[in-house]
């Protein structure tokens, strides 16, 4: 809980985590400043807002391999030298973990907190004061310096999303960037360039990246997107750009339709068509799953699982 910019946490969480935005049952958010490149009329795009994510330095309150971590109502995230993982804490995907690693990268990058905050965290656990951790500094961002030659990796976000930027210096090669995802069952890229995955039967998404260069005070977009390189491995395709200027690879801050209800919903297969629609097949035990022209309108009411298919840029049918 927060009190005068001071946070007291009753327990230590020993997770390790990374960068990705996850579909969570978040709704009713407003006031977010939309990037110029996002088309508000697109039915697949829902802008989200939440309290800024606070990154805390590990001063002994977490596992030795963790450099920094952040706690959100919807996920926990921590950062290690090898990479990170994101663990869901709310909704149908609670306790699922997705680990992400920059492949063939610097094994010992310098990891630092950026943009210090006035908030301090305190962990007063047990009766032994020697085990307490006070005045832990917090930050708005976490930076991996030289994760690849001439390329930094910067994390920031809010309680509903985690954003990351690859910052490519002039002369550096973005083609070397490759991300490995562990815990993922399936991957697909839809017609809008969003990367969709299933994790232990639950659907998560990483929005299409916004790739740009700063020119005369404005963000000049560079065409590009995700590329699936192999099993659970992703790189980037990037069109011609000015090699004399830094290049920023930044996933767009959106999330896809939340598909599911109050029961146990499992995504077992997914694919995309040429129109950009995403189709998810699986099972559900949710009595409140949104349905369109169902074969049986009593979905999940008997406590058993039913087959379900959802599709569209929003949910066209289930």
C-alpha cells in the first residue's frame, strides 16, 4: 500500500520477468494520449491507461539473479542478465509465465534504473530487523545498455501494459535483434501485424511495433514489422531508413479483444486470414462467454467444457 510516496510490501516475490503486453480483462479506461500513428476507428484497437509502472531496484528483497522488478495488479515483471519473464496475476491466465530472452545477445549487459522517482519501497518481513529492507529506490524506466552492439533496450509502462524500445544507434544493425519466447505453445501474425501467441491455452498478444526516427522534432515512421524466424523466435523486418540517425523499434500501446468469461477458457489453435481476422479455437466452461448464433446457448452452464471458436479483429462470433 502507498503512503506519502512510501510503499510497504508484506512479502517477497521471487519471480523474474520481461517485456510484453498481455491480454487482461481491463476496461473503462480513458485519458490516454493516443500516438499519431494509431487509427482510432479501427475496431481491433482499444487504448488502455493505468497508473505508471514503478520499477524497484533489488537490494536483497528478491532473488539474487534479479536486478530490477515491478509489481502490477495484473502481472509481476523482473529483469535479470539473461532476460526476463512476465507472470500474470489476474484473470483466467493467472500464474502463467512467459519468459523472453534476447538471443545471441550480450550475456552481461549493464542494467540500470532511469528517471528516479521520489517513491521509496520498504519490506519489513518477520521480526528480525536485520532481514528488513528499507528505502529501496524506484525508477520510471529500466535500461539494458549494449544488449547488442550499438543497441540498447529500454523498459517502461503502466499497470496494464509493459512497453519496451530497442534503441538502435547510427551504424548499428537492427537485423541482429531476435527474441526467444519460452512457454509459448503457438504463434501467428495477423493481417494488422500483431503477434498472437497462446500460453498454456491462454491468448496473449504483442502489438505491431511502431518503428521510427526522430527528424526535425517529429517521429518519421519507418515501415516494418515482426518476423517469425523459427520455433518461438521473432525478429524484425525493417524497410530503408536513414543510417545516420538513431532508429527506435517500439511496440504500439494497444491490446486486442479480451476473449473469455468467468470460467476456464483454453485457446488450443489460432490462425489469421488475409483480411486480418484472427480465429481462435478452443474450449470454455464460462457460462457468460459472449455467443453469436450458438449451436447450444447453454455454454458452460453444466460445469463442463464446450468447444468454442472466436474470430475477427474484434470478436465477430463465438
